[in-house]
């Protein structure tokens, strides 16, 4: 981010980039034979791309968006942050009660160099597969 005369530039994932993330994540979910929702947020926290696989419960999309929001806000993977704070039950309880926060695997920040340009959240799978699907999406963007 540069700061010139009190104005800063913020880098953000584009629609094309967000769609790449979603497509790669959905392909990985199909490989893993799981049904998921995938949400990509831009750097401002707004939904840039979203997909809910046929047969996936609608509520799963909200959880995916919360995972993306958590990863964007905290600038770290949701599973890494949840693990780091698990010993502090008061903090876990307090954060879990906040709207838009999800302290479980499946949320990853999207980065370009040192900049967090958005986030991806995946929900609906079991056995840690949300994280695998999110990683596939994030890696597709890194390959550009």
C-alpha cells in the first residue's frame, strides 16, 4: 500500500481472479467427492464470486462467507488462527460470538506478494476437506 497525500492504494482480487479461485476449488471438491460452497471476498470484504454446488445446503454458503471474512480480517488461515487461540477459552468464546467470524478450517487469505488481496472460504465438506478445497482455489490464483 502506498500513501500519497493521505490516500492509499489497495490491491484487490479481480472478478477474473475470483472466478479462477472458485473454478479450481470446485474442481478439487469434485475430485474429493464432496459438496461445498465457495465464497471469494475482495480486499474490502465484499463478495466477488460465489458458487454453491447442487445439493449443498444453503446455510453452508453463509459459513463459507464467514470463513472468508475471518481469514481476510485476521490475515491468516482460519485453522491456523483457531489452533493458536484454542487454549484461551475466553478469547475463543468471545470471537465465536462475533458476527461473520468462523474459527474452523476452510478460510484462507488470498495474497499477491505481501498484500492480502482477498480471501476464500469453503464449507460443506467433512474430514478437513474444506481446507483442501480452499487451498486448491488459492493456489490457482498464485499460478497467475
